[in-house]
């Protein structure tokens, strides 16, 4: 009985998970069968059109198959490029956020500068404000470039297909 009290949470989680999997398994099986049938049909369509074009020496069908293949490869390359650009963009965003946090720390330190050094304090404050404005401008340009990149991707995929 002491074992059940100690491991009550684990037992409850395993029971709930088992019940959910029991009821979800038929749905997952059906989705898996649909996915396998769809991929099989797509593969057979590609190979059938290719071999039919070769058998009948139909250049137009053969070029249509090549065009489909080029479209698929182009879409994969564009998608990989967008993921790469998004990773670089995330790095830039973290750099900008760290710059902004350093600027805020420096602004907080500015409060402790004595009044007799007011000229340097104002100069430092304006420089920090300028840096903050530049960082925010860079951040906004990254967001705008990202939106343009997504639009170019969508237009190119729909234009090719």
C-alpha cells in the first residue's frame, strides 16, 4: 500500500496515457495508411509518367516530368535557403537584444554620474539614444526583410507550380 502512495502520480500518468493511446491508435493507424497510400500513389505517378515517356519516346511528356522534378528540387532548395536565412536572422535578433540590454544597463549607470560632469553625461546619453535608435531601426528592417522574403517564397512557389 505504501508503494501505491509513493508512486501515485506515475501510476495515474501511465493509466491516462494508456487509455488515450488505446482510443487514439485507430486514428493514428488510419492517418498512417493514408500517408503511405498517398506517398505510394505519388511515387507511382512519377515513375509511370517517366517510364511511359521513355517507352513512347514522347519528348513533351519527358520534359513535363523533368519540369515536375525541377519544381520539387527548386522548392526544396528555396525552403532550405529560407531556413538558413531565418537562423541567421534569429542570431541577429539576439545580438540586437543583447545590445539593447547593454544600452539599458549603461543608461541606468548614467543616473549615478554626478551633476558637475553634466556635459559628459549629456553626451553619453545622446550617444546611447542614437545607438538605441540604430538598433531598433536594424530590428525593424530585419522584420521587413523577413516579410518580403516570405512573400517572395510564396509567389515563387505558386508561380512555378
